[in-house]
C-alpha cells in the first residue's frame, strides 16, 4: 500500500499517520506512508497511479484539498480518497471527486481504522472475478471491470470497461454470482450498477465514469440514490 497524507497541521499529520501505520501493522500489511504539509509539495513529486490511498485535509493554504482532489481525478487517478477536515461544508461536493469517506476533526481513531478496513474489503472484492460463457467460450470477468449489467432479449449484457459481454443465463442466476458483493445496486428490474464506477448521481440516474448514463426507475428513485450515498460513505460497506 502506497499512502499519501496531506495536512498543513503537523499535529494532525502525525496523528493520522500513527493511526494508519498502526492499522496496517496490526494486519501485517506493508504500508509506505508519505507525509505532505501542502498540496503543492505533494504534486511536486506526484505521478498518477503511484498511491493506493490519499488522505487529506480540505482547508489548506493556496491549493485546497478539494482542488487537489479535482486535479487527481482529472489525471484519471483511481486512488481511494479520504477527507479528514474541520467542516462538513464540502461533504456534498466531495461526491464529485469520488471521495470514499469524509471525516470531521477531531476524528475518532477507531472510526478511521474501520474505514481503512472497509477499503481493504473493497480492494479484495475488486480482485475477484466471475465466470461466464459468451459465444460458447468461457470468460473470466473481473468484478472491478463491471460498470453495469442489463438484459437484451433473453441474454444478459455485462458492460465492462473493455466492452460488452453477452451471456445466455437468466438475470437472477447472474445476481446469484454476485451474492455478498455490496457494490452492486439495482436500478430497475433487470439492471444493476457497480457503485464503485459511479461518477455522479443525476436527476435521471447515475453517470458512470465512462460517461454512460444508467437510468433508474422513477418509483423509489430517492431510496435508490440514498442507498448509493450510504454505500459511498458507510465504513461498513463491503
């Protein structure tokens, strides 16, 4: 794990580092942690894809944490992002930069450890795959590659970041293959979306990170969007 922590408070910087370091040591996981007192110092040595996790304050001099997060996403950086800051003013805006969690200072160390545990679960989940038969050929489909799944005639269509895979199994059977994977959410009958690939929640539905729009049923749309937000910010997500 390569982790960057950005905070202009030395005290907060060290406290976060201690919690993060203690968490990964307790799980015998190597964590390379780098500390930065500003976003500017972070970007001086930054390259997209270097970090698995970035933890940052929002209220920093010159370049704010929100500006830094936008810069990360503009570079198509997939790093998990956690905000630890003193106000909830940017909580809603943090959805736009696909922040995984938003903690308020002074933060509870136990809460941060639960969040780190949740991120590990998600990363483990994303290393999984399912097996389908497409055009009479067995295909392994990584969970992390699935954007959403819908139906076409009597087949399912698995929309992945590499294209569409069609398989002649029932939608119910496909859902059974995803049992226990909480990143999937039903948008309407015969359509589920991988919430880890949602870039934005709109009035019509979910805008995916490949810019496709997945609509959601009008009846119960508020409950569907609420389920997405709960997944996005729940430390119990798996």
